[in-house]
C-alpha cells in the first residue's frame, strides 16, 4: 500500500468562551499547519473540513469555514461530526492517488450552546430522545456494559483520567491540566453511573488542522514526516 504522512499541524489553545468566529479559528490553524509544513496554499490540492450543524447552530455549517480552510479553487469536501473521521477521509483521498497534499480542518465552539440538549436532539426522536439521553448518559450505559463484560473496575477507568491529565501538563494547548490521583477521580461528583466529573472532557472551544501528503510529496518536506501506520474505526449503531 502507498504510504501517507502527516507533514504539518496547527491548533489553537482549547478553552471555554473563545470569542473568535468559526472562520477565524479555522483560518488560524490552517495558516499554522501550512507554516509548520513549510508550504503555501498553492501546494495544497485537496481540502477536507469538519463541521457539526448542532454545535454550529446552522445547516450546511461548512459554508462558514470552507474559504478559511483554503478551499477556493480546490477540490473540497466536508465531513459532518468528528474531526477524527475527517482525518480518516483525508487519508483515503490522499491514498487515492488523485491528490498530493490534503489539509484537514476541524473546529468546535461547545460553549456557545447547551451540549446536553444538543446531543439529546441527535438521538432517535421516538425511542431515545424522550428518555433524556445525551452523550454522558449513553456513554455511561456503554461503559457499564463493557465493565461488566470484561471485569474492568472503576479504579482502572480512573487511571485513564489520571494519565490524560498528566499528559495535558506537557501540552501548552490543553484546556485542563490537573495533577490528580485515582482517589480524586473516584471522589468527584457522579454524573451518570459509572461516569464521574473527572472522567469527562470539559466544554471547550478550539480548532486544529493537519496536512497529509503522499510518500513522494512527504519526502520533499523540510520536516521529518510522521508516517501513518494504520487506522481503524467502528461504531455500535
């Protein structure tokens, strides 16, 4: 299989209440990714944007960030939902052999809405929405099922939060970088059993971008490329 590499990245600091517009955030990370890769926009021949109509508060939300991502005069497409899915799609488009360099952008301003109500609207209106389901409660059901099936304890789950916060202390862009213990996680307020306050991510605003390139293009990069070794995705739908 042909190889694809990440040759540039850009991101904002993640925080609550960022006053910049969607387009401003995306333009910032697009420029950072290009600078990081030592490229100009003319070197990009494919653009993948990511939007979430629920959070952005508009339909076809990609229209607000397309030009900020450099899509004018280029092949561009949008993925609705999660930036990870856009990265997968950008990888596939680069592997197609049609494009040499793909920029993938994603953004979110969670603080401008009510995440619990927004997630609830994404559930089935007949069976699930009336139950008040949201991201936390549905994740709690999955977490409990997983723990029961594989014998995982809440303390073991808390280790993930402790590890993630420790990693965040080395990341200048991180929203929350707490020095916590397993006991701290276990004593934090219960949100939806077994998920506690310190198990979940904060409500954050921010954006990020990556540039994916074919092997031939990546080897011409001024920076050492990061090769994509493999990807996988599944959904319990």
